[in-house]
């Protein structure tokens, strides 16, 4: 895509101009070319991104004094500045608009809320013996990619079954290179053990070709070939080989039978079904590849209530395929404006012709109706969950005496083993449940803290809120249009009065004395249901054992504990893999290997004399002295 910024005029708009007057001033100097425009509010935040076939004509529409919806009128009134980029074609403008919307998330646009990439099956061919693996991210490895799959679980199940059916190796290259006997996968008949020569590379390549044919939609042909091999083996009284062929056929049948609805006439397509209710939208996306259903995923784009279904679907499509491969066919539940333009943009993005259709009959229509039905059901479930969540947050407001119903609750916990590898954790919850993209972990930096939980909590909260004050200032109101606000409405601490006092000290020092904070102390014998709650200025209290708010707070605390434990274990595992020799200057991989071979362990190296160290090949007298000094100085 070739883009260039619109030329900034010498007599740029006066700072006093805003709203329609500012837009009118820009229009006088805009070109009549395709492009993208951005609207900014007084804070410098992008509030809207739009594309146009003719920038001058499109933007001039905002200067009319009437005929605007309330959403557009509000957007115009808030506009304090604009920027423009021209493109060669309108299709390029559409692609650039989608990219900017995903990146900037303007409050007046339809915004796709998705931070997860899709998993694929990869038959990697950057090794003499190909490897069957799950893959996410950029397609940098050489090989054949199959997908997308709707979830990691779907890929894992498919890979397990493909291992049974085709016996392709799945271990990484280093494991493969160091095997001297077959691993467990060979014992349970999920690998042909090419690592130890139980199958020749050429024969393994044949298994790979069969797997590629199967994943490419030729499952019946592969199964028929295996059936012939099974019959031939049975006639030759080679019952072991016949049984192996039978097991592979059964595994393939399991794959094709458990994929859900498998179309007969649609080899490759993505199917989009959109449902709207109560101002909310759900879009279900089903993925069909090789005549098989490879799963579905539900999306809930952020959109104003005034947006119609076709407008939401059109914007969603462009953003959805911004960083994903496009299938040959895209099926929609609603016809969208400028469908031909969307086809052109997706074709430009994919480098081949893409068809976007709204089927009216036949199997394709059935697939769209199935997606639409799933979208309605998913939206109904989400609205019911949102209603229940709202009641729980209303209960939290009541229990802790908050001024308003909380939109952001932060829960803090610590994890360590006798002071080693200490980690603090923060989880976030709100009207839509847990907000995992906002979770944070804190590696405790102060070494002398040891197992002092109060000191750990002080460090975690000091780092969290001093940064928040530095970045956000003390303006703690929820920003309109933001999915997740920056400041919490309630801070929950896993602990009793001591932990709460430590937290309150930090908040007071930062000038945040009015920030609501509470401690959740476990009951006697850590009995769930008998928790005591500590709030500054109030006596500790308990909730009724069957109070839904109690269960909700227990869920929040348990999630914080789970996240803290997981972060601690990850840090501990990383620390276990660290060799003390890595910290000695002048020791690289070869010298480290020589020292370990000579002494058996890093601990033995630390105890060795200078003379013994210098006797190792590649270790000079000076380096031996440096190694000796490093360990003995560390021990002092």
C-alpha cells in the first residue's frame, strides 16, 4: 500500500476552532482523492477513524448543521483536530482504516475486541524428518500450515489423533538428535520412532504425504488406500501390520466424525453470523477447511447502539482479516454496504480473488443459519451472565460501602517458598468478569525482604500505584468509551489486618487515602465460607455463608492465588535452570562444558582450588583465579 499524508496547509486551523467550524476549515484544503481521516478530541486522543473514496466530499458531510445521529453529532462537537492520509485506491483506504481502528481503538468506531491469535497445525519441513506441531504467530518456519482452528484445545485434540493416524514425529529437534531409544509416544503407538531408525526417512516422508493429503481434504482417498493395505496385510497373514492399518483408519474416522457439521460442497470458507439484542452484538465465526468444520469462536465487538448490523459486520470483517489469512469464500448472515469494495480489499490483502457472499439457499445458507443460531445463543448467555455480574457488583458496592457500583476491582496476593523467588500478583475483574489482559505480576526486587509478606505487599502496591499516579495523574474517574478504566474502584488484599495496614500505609504515602481498600482473611483452619473482612475504620465482619457476594469474593481471591502461584512456579522453574557458572565473566558454553565434565557439578567447581581449575583444558591461570575469586567473594 502506498500512502502519503495530506499536505499540511501553511495557514493551519486556529487553536480556537473546534467541531464543525474546524472541520469546515480543513475541507477547504482537502484533495478529492481516496484516503483515511482521523478525528482527535481536546486531549489528543483519536475518537474516530474513517475512510473515503473522496476525502473532500466525505469530510464536508460533517459540516452540515442538521441530519446527524446523536452519535455523529457528539463526535463532531468533540473534534479538536484532524489528520488525513491519501491512498491510491478506496480498497487501500479500507485496509488502512481497519489497521488504524485495531491499533487506536477509537471510541466512536466499531472495535474488534480480540487479543488472541489463532492456532494452526504445522508440518514443519526445516529438518530432514518433518515434525507435526501446533503453531501460533508469524509463519516463519518452512512447512505446510493448516487452519485456523478455533482454539488450542481443538488443535491439541486434532494433533493427538493425527499422531495415531500417521505416526509423524512431534518432538523438537534437540530431543530428536539426542534420543538413543524410542520415547513413550512410540510405545503408545503415536510415533514411528524415526529418531532411532525404526523407520527410514523415506518411509516417514510417505506418512507425511498421507497426512498432508488428509488435511488437504482427501481423507476418503487416504482411508481407501489404507483399507487396501490392511486387506493385503491380512491376506499375507501379517496381522500386526493389518491391525496397525485398522487403528489408523479408526483414528481418521474419529477426526472426520468429531468435527461437527462437515459440509459436502464447501471446501474452504469462513462463516459469519451476527446477532443483536439490547444494544449488544455477538458475531460467531465458523472455520471450514478441507470440507471439515475446524471450530468456531464468538466475538463481542464494541459498537454504539446506533450502529446497524451491516455496518458492524463490514467494519468487523476488515479488522478481523487485518492480520489473518483470508479463505477463498466468506459467507455472511447480513448483506453489507459496499460488499464489492470489501471483496476488492480482501483480494488485495490476500493476493488472490476472494468472494464475499450472502447465500440465499442450499447448504451454504444452512451453514450461515447455523452460525446465526449460535450467535443468538451466545449473546443470550452473555447477557444473562452480565445481568448476574451486575447484581454481584451491586452486592460488592453494598458490602464495602462504595459510592458507585465498581467497574474495576483489583485483587493482590503474594507467593514464595520461605522467601525464595517471591512474586506479587494482581488480577482485575469488572462487569464482564475477569480481565486477563490487565493481570500483572511483580518480581520482588528487595532481596532483604525474605519471607516478610507485609514488606512484599508494600513493595507491590508502591510500584503499582506510584506508576499509576505518574502515568494517569490523580484523575480517577472512569474514562467514557474505555473498555477498562485505569484506576480501581476497589482494592482487595489477600490477608488480614496486618496486610491491610501495610497496604493502607502505601496508599496514604501516595496521597491515595480515599481509594477503597479491604482485606480478605481466611477463616479458622483456612475454612472457605468463614472469611473475615477488614475495612479501614470498621470492625471486621463476616458475610452469610450462602451470600452470593461471599462466593464472588472467594472466586476473586482464588483467581489471584492461582495467578500468584503460577507466576511463582514459572520464576522458580527459570531459576532452577540457571547455572552459577553462567554468572562468571569469561566462561562461555565450551569452557562451562569442560569444567562440568572435569568436576561433575557447578558446586564442585565452586569448591575447587586455583591449581585444579587451571588443569582443565581451555582454562588459563588467570581465568582459574577469576573463577576462584568469583565463588569465594560470593560466599563472604
